[in-house]
C-alpha cells in the first residue's frame, strides 16, 4: 500500500473577527494524497484554491480540522516546526518564480539544500546540474535570473522545487509562463520524476488540457470539494 503523503480532515479556514465579520473560505475539506499521486486541483476563481494550497504548504494554519503531512500532525505546529517540515517534505512552484536575482540558476536550485542541511555536497551539485540539463538549462546554469527568459526562470523554479526529493510538490500553474513545446517537456519531466521517485504532485491549474493529463482531478467550488463524477453519469 502506498504511503499517505497528505491528509486533510475536516479542514476549515476563516478570516476576520473582532470588528470584522468572520468569513469562512473553506468548509470542512477532506483530502488524501498518497506517494505517486499526480492530482489537479481545479475550480473557478474565488473557490478557495489558493487558501487550500497555503494550508497544505504550511503557510497558514486551519481554523478547524487536522492536516497530516507524511503521517505527522502539522495543524498545530509552531512556526519553526512548519519551516523545518516544509524543507523536509515539500517543494513549491508558484505562479511567480521567486528566484534570487544575485545568484545563478544553479545556486538558486541549490537553495533548498542549503536551507535544509546547511551545506552542499558534490552529490547535490550533480543532481542540480542533471535536473537543469533535463529541462534544457545546462548551458544557462551559471546565468543569473535577469539573463534568462521568463520561461527559463520558471523551469529553474521547477527544478528548485524538486531538488530535495520532496514527498509532495505544490504547483500553482507550473507551465503557465512556458510556450507549448517547453510546457510539454516540463510536464513530461514532472511526470517522469513523479513515477521514478514516487513524488506526489498537487497542481492548481486553469488549463483543462493539463488537468486532463493528471491521474485525478479534485474540484473545489465555493470552498467545498465536489464529489467525484460518476463514470455512469450522463455525459461521463
């Protein structure tokens, strides 16, 4: 049986309080991902996708409910503990690449290793260079972000997310800044690493074609997960 990488149990998120009325954005979310899952999170704008991604990414805490990451309860973790858990278990690819402009592509890719372990080994450098080569960036490894195109910068961010062999990668429109050919190649790389290393992916996307290429789609609407569509439903 595949290892459970992520489990949400009755997760709710509210904002406001005091002089402002409470607004509940997520209403009792239950979600489980196991090693090797490749899941698209889809839904209209304002449905709560970003809030859910922030909770899973330990950037926010739930108002109610439980979040378990690699069998560890993280919903009441301290700030320091959440930081350590992010470095250990998670990789991130957001809409904006957040590369550090003073460092080269290779140095940016190695940042999660430095943050998590305090040093960079020859094996770490070898993995970084191999991943950059597999995304067509070998010749650009020693360039700084401003010397790269937008698509190249996003590919560096994707490689950085995979550097620590995370259990789970959270991706927000991971190919949104890439041309169709490069997007296809990057998606193929994500799938390859997903299958070879058992990394689970939760991908927020508005692209129906990309969502359809994932193993499973999770639909969020008005802060609630919709039940899976039945295969025998009309039009299904």
